[in-house]
C-alpha cells in the first residue's frame, strides 16, 4: 500500500543561547495509508515536534516531509494551509479551543473555515459529538467543561472534517481508563471504517497498544520500533 | 487464579475435553501465563481423584475422547473459592527477575538489551490483546463478553505495570552507570593528586 506520510532525514534545530539543540536529530519514517502508528518516548524526546512537522504546522530545519507523495517543502503557504484544513485532523496536547464558542461551534469551526459546512457534514459532526459522549455538553462553553470534556471537544473537532490523517498528541492524557478506552476505540474505528491514517503520541503502553506499530523516540531519534500487529495492512 | 480453579470455572460453564480446556484456559490467561498440556492433565487427574469433576467418554470420529464434567462438590469448591478474597499479591515469577538477580552488575549492556527486548515483547503482546478487545467491543455486549473483556483488561493492566517497571529499571541502570563513571573519574583524579 502507498505511503501516506514519509519523513526523510528530518532535523529540527533550536538555538539555545549560542548552542544548537536538535529537537529532532535525523528521523526517517514511512507511514502507510490506513496505518495506526503510536509514538512513545520520554518527555522532551521530540514527539510533539515530529507531529507538528507532519501536520505542516512547522517546518524542518533540514530534511523533508511528504504527504501523499508530495514534499511539503515545495508547497507555498496557501497549499500548506489547505493541507492543514482538509487532510489533517489535529488533536492537540493543550486542547486549543476558542473560549467564546460553544463545544459544538468549536467542533464545526474547521468545517466552516474550509467552506465545507453543509447539512451532510454537520450531521456527521453531530454523530461524532454523540460518539465522543458530548451530546449533553454541546452548547457549553469551554470554561463550563471539565478537562476530559474539553479533550473530547478537541477530538470531535479533529474528526468532524473526516481528515485522511489524524494526528493526536496525548489524546487520552486527561481521561480515566474507561473513557480512554472509548476514545481509543473511536480512533480505531476511524482507521477500520474510514481507512484514516493515525499517528498518536502517547505515554502509556496500554494506549500505545492500539497501534499497528509502536516507535520510541529518544533524544530526537527513533530508538526502537515494535511491529505490533500488521495483519490488517497486508 | 490457580490452574485448579481455572479449570473448575471453565467446566462450570460446560463440559469439555482436555484440548478444549487448554484452549479456553489460554484465552482467559490472555497469553501471559503459559500452561502446558502436562499441567492441564495432571490437574484434571487430581480433580477427578478429589471427586470435583468426573470423566466420561465421547466418540469423536472414531477416536475416543474423555470429556469432563463438574460435580456438585466441584461447583461448591469453585463458589467457595470465588467468594474468598485473594490475599496473595501477584507473584513475580517471571524469568527476568531471576536473570536480573544473577546478571547485574556484571554485564550492564546485556541486561539493558534484555530489558528492552522484554519490553518490546510485552508491547507486541499487549497490542495483540488490545486487538482482541477491540474486536470484542464491536460485537456488542453479552455477559460472557464483558467477562472476557475484563479478563483481557487484567492482563493488560498487569502488562502495563511490567512495562513501566522495565522502563524504570532501564532508567535506573543507566543512571547508576553514569554515577559509577563519575566515581571512577574521581578516583583517577585522586590518584593523580597523590
Ligand atoms: N519553540 C521551541 N524553541 C526551543 N526549543 C523547543 C521549542 N519547541 C520545542 N523545543 C524543545 O524541543 C524538545 C522536544 O520538544 P517536544 O515538545 O517535541 O517534546 P515531547 O516529546 O513532545 O515532550 P512531552 O512528552 O513533554 O510533550 C524539548 O527539549 C523542547 O524544549
Ligand atoms: Mg509533547
């Protein structure tokens, strides 16, 4: 199957005073269409940085990221923001909700920005709202919700646009184990039913076990790779 | 869970032959506890001797097979066991503990390698169990399924704890290594001073 995402010899370097610091230190990685990749690794190992580069939210210092075979480095700002709007659903570590919008409005916002708001797409969004268990909170403002509920809004917002790639940064970080399981089953459904490609950064092994493949980052490099389950990709 | 009570519980569901019992046991134990046929059959013999189960013969395509059934006494024994809280904390019976005890501190690299391999094995196993759980969750919920799901959870929570412990070991071993190196350096410096 085709590679959905390809990361080729990517470095991300930050200045720290006079010294240079490699948040990513030469990473190469291929992710197949419809694959569920879990990314583990200690705090500061570069997980979020990697996710941001794949989601075209940031650019590598050197190396290239390909999505659907197209190098992001060749694209202008318009094309990049189109990729962000239409191909990528981002579940952020800090939920990034707009405080003045209700849960449902937050969830519908990306559809509206992309000009994709229609009865059909909004119906799907409402299905997602139900699936993440937010039906009773859909008209609440972020400040009127718990951390776990805001987390669900962030997840629903990412799924509502039916992106072909879902990038999730600690999507179950604030949730109890039963709710985590529901959310992870939902992500797994996205993969199984809609063949969405999922890259999920996660701390705990129990959640990482939802991946077909688990990689571990250490000091900005891939430290190890575990092929967990690949039968559904063959 | 003991093999004895595991088998009683399985036979309380329905009569089964040894082969079926072994499969069902593996299913419950979630692949984290290897029992071989030898253990299954020796436990069966003991259960028959104690009158907790009985054996009868079944004819499967010309081959005679023994099918086991739980007795009233067996059901009582199983119920009594179910009602008693487990006082024992999970034993650390993994080989890795024994290896660790003998290897450290002679060969740190080897032990780090062993810990990493063990962790990877656990992750792969956890992924397999998670896959089972996911498929189960998509079939909708009967009572039996809920129980299987909870047992899979137990195996996963235990495995997660083991993975955490393995990571913790790695981090501590690495830390210890650098302390030793610093000590060695300090000793060298002292040597130079003299
Ligand atoms: N904008 C930035 N400027 C300077 N350094 C940065 C910047 N963003 C990230 N870093 C550094 O890059 C490293 C990797 O950060 P990153 O956020 O990718 O880690 P992480 O693996 O996601 O950690 P966590 O599990 O804590 O979220 C960290 O040491 C961080 O301090
Ligand atoms: Mg992060």
